């Protein structure tokens, strides 16, 4: 998992909400401890970060965006003269 901006969750790039991880194997004065630090937004993202199973639940805005985007995509496909998908 790549290091992201400290203001974003390392898994889903949402705003972090107090969850996180760092490698406790490094001493406090070791600079590698800071580079190993991951900011996370939820327990689900923490599970994903550690390789455990998990799936991120979409926010209400993301659900609405998926619904509207799906409708608009369907309308676009229906408006094409020769459809890409079979009827």
C-alpha cells in the first residue's frame, strides 16, 4: 500500500477519522517509523490495510453518484444507433 497524503485514508482516500497504523518494530527516533505510518478512516479500511478480509461501505453521496451515473450510462447506451451491447 503506497503512502498517501497524511490527510487521506491510505486505503480509500477518504478523510481519516482517528484510525491508523505504524510499524512498532522501529524505535521512536527511527525515521522509518514515520514513513511506515498509515492514516485510516475506519475499521474496515484497517482490516484491508492489514490484509484481512473487508469491504468499504459506500457513503450516501457515493451511492447516489452510482445510481445517477448508472442511469445516465444506460440512457446513453439506449440513445446510440448501433448498440454496443446485444439487446
